[in-house]
C-alpha cells in the first residue's frame, strides 16, 4: 500500500508540473502577443495619407509682337517612364502599340528603348501637355487591361509602377520660326532642382531674361480622396504660380514679315552677304522693323548659323562712307562755318591734299556747298571739313551718338571707333573722316543720327521693347527711355532736311522717289578693309526718311554687306529702300498725297 501511495503522489506532482508549464507557456504567448499589439499600436502605422500636396511650376514669359502675336513662348515638358519588370510579357506588344498611338513616337523606337535595359526606362523627355493628358488616361486603361503586373524584389517587397507621366521642365517655342531673329536671340537650357529651365543667351531673350523668368512656383495642400485626387475644401492651401512677365515689342509681325521677304529677295538678287533694314518712327523712336536677311531657327541652331547669331544692325560696325557727309555738313552749319550757297572748288574731280589724292565719281569745277551733299562730292566735303577744329569735329559726331551706345534695350551693342581729337586736327584725318573713312559705326547709330534731321533737331532713343505685361492680371509696366536731346537747332535740322530731299530728287537717291511722299536721304558706298588694306569689296547704305501729309514720319536705314552684282549704293541700298517704301504704302503706313503725286508726275513728264 505504501508503494501505491508513492506512485499516486508522483503522478499528482507530474500533473501539477504540466499544468504549471502549460500556464507559463500561455503566459509567455500572451506576453508576446501583448508586446506585438503594443508595438503595432504605439509604432508608426503605414496608413494612407489623408492629405496630399503638389507644386505647380511657373513658366517663362512670352515675347509678344505689337499686333499681339506670340513670337516666343513656353510650353511645359513631361517625362514618360515605365518599369519594364511590370509589363506582362504577353501584353508587351499591346503596350508598345498603344503608347505609340498616344505619344506619337514610332513603335520601333519604343521597342528599342524597352530592349536596352530592365527596370525603369525613360520613353520620352519631350511630351507635350496635350499628349501628357492622353498618356495619363492611357496609364489608367493599361492597368484596367492587366498590362501591368506586380513583381517581387529579392527582399520580398512587391512592386507595381506601370506607366508614369510627370512634369519635367519647360521648352521655348518659336511659332514663327526664324522671324525677327537674330533680334529675338535664343536661350539655353539649365537644370533647376531636376527641372529643365531656359535662360536667355543672346538678343532680347538675354536683355530681358530677369523679367521673363518664372517668378514663383504654385503650391497646393489639400485633402485627398481614395484615388489620391485633391479635394479643394476650406482646409486647402493654394498659392497660384506666377509666370514671368510677357515682353511686348514695338514691332508688328505683319510688317516685319514683309520687310524680311524684301531683304531675302534682294540678298539673292544682289548676291549680298547680308541685308539689314531698320524702320523707326521719327517722333518717338519706336522701331517698327529691324530685319536681316541672315536668320536662324532659335531651337535648331547649326554650325552654319553661327555667323547669323549677331544682330547686325547693332553688332556689325563698319566704315559708313558718304552717309557721314550730311552729319559733317550739319556740324559746319551749326557752327556757322558754311553757308549752303557758298561755292566750292571741285578741282575737276581730282584733288591732291598732302600726299593723298581725293577723287569724285562726278567731276565738278565749281559746286555749291549744299550740292556737295546732293552730288556726294568727296573733294567738296574734304575742303569744307577743314573749317572745323578737332574738338568741334569730334564733339559734333558724338552729339549725334557715334561711338556711344544708342540707349536701345539690347545687349552687346558695338560702340564703334572715332579718330581722336589730335587726329581730327590733322588735315588728312579731317578729310577722310568727312566722307566716312577712318571711323566705324553701326546701322542703328546712323538711324539715330539721321532721325535728328526729321525730328526738329532732337535725338531720340530707338526702342524695340514697348512694355512688360503681367500675364496673371494683365497689368502693364512701361519701359522708360531717356528724354530726347536737342542735337541741332530746329533751323539747322530743317535746312538739312531740305538738302536731303533735294539729294533724292536730283542726286544719288533718285531711285527712291515716290510721288506724293516727302522722301530724303543719302547714299554711302565704302570699300571694306581686310588685314589693314582696302579690298575690292564694298558695303553700301542708304539713310533717310519718308513722310506723308497725314502725320506719318519714319526714319529708314538700309545696309547691304558685300553685294556682288553691283557695288554702288544707288543700285543696291536705294533699290531695297524703294521696295520698303512701296510696301509701306501698300500696307497703309504711308499715304501719298494724290494732288502732290499728280503734280510731281506731271512735272516729271518730258515737255513737247
């Protein structure tokens, strides 16, 4: 009995041990469960966000013509990417075909991109906003069609990206191609926090870069729905983007196109290296056309375009030739050192001054002082210029703006070169400078100078930029210019104006006569110097004005660089000027007086 009692005690003890062990195991399991639950409750929970935020990139402003056409504008660029591991192999061709249709990219090119690598592939960096919307719709449809499938990473995560279309930058767009280049200039791309922006490098894109640049990006913070779309409520925060200012020009597209066509046609006809034309309103200096026959596509600049990247009217300096004579003559008038009716010895067309022999195309024995200008006598102006001392000569030319910035809203303008006062006190320098050699100017400086004759003796600053416009509000910011400067007395300016009108009617500018209009001007033909020697090539110019009786007054300048067919300005620059004036009449910029036109035509007919 005693042995049986001992056995029962052992069984009872074992039973209690088992109960204790089971209890401990349950307690341990509960503790682990409690710790896990506490960790879940107290730790970071990866629940869907209830709010979403987004940044809206502001864009670079546009360049707008006087008649409201956007010559340079900006569009947003979008980037399309896809993770090739997410594409169902059996539906890969379906993806290729649909993406090709929606994006406009050839299917062959898409297949090549997908075959290059596994993982995330950029299908295009240059998706337009319109196509981006199409592709975002396509991304949703591709998910619905089961084109994209999940894949598992080595770490056990599952990934499903699909097609992603995101804003990646901005592109500068020039809807009218090479119109108004090189004046417009061109930009260069740069990266700003992974976003492609544009910065002006040349022309107006450079000059007004700070104003055109985007001012502030937009920002939105708002509740989201189950599809992660923003819901604008009272709790939402919204800051609108502020695009850059638009720049409005003084130049109308309709006029600029026609002037460029004339320059192109005449360049081909004359075999010229370049033809430049400037039309400016005489009263306020607003430029209505600044055209060159040498232009380029701002978004597709090739090596062959390099010579056309500079705006010749402001960046090409040259010896002006005889177009300088009216400036010199007006300085003499202003100082009372010549009378238009004085008689000058023409020396039969050949005159030796020191060691230099000066010649004239038209030979004269005696000629009136004003006819020195009308018939462009080198000998006559060389003798008259001796009446000026070096200070008077240099100061007079600088008063016209030579070798000084025109004040125009443009970068990189060439200032030109003028002989020193000491040199202008020397007989030979005084002579050669008087007929346009030994100094360098640009076409816009000559435009500014000749405008003095058509504007009561006042010099105005040429301008191509009218105002800045806030695209968000429509508010305008006027661009200030310097006030006019009185260069000549009104009487001297009026006398010079009459001499230039006579020059067109009787002298070297007869080819630009237009009945019913008041036209004056002066030709200039100048040898080109290379490596310190004059060669048998020429630059030719015509500077002058065209007015009607209705108050329209324009200063017009033409320069033809290295024409091959003819080398006289009367056959090159004058011919271009005449075509420009005829076009301005057709377009209503100039209105010939019918009575005056009829009278002039009657007087021009031979008498029997």
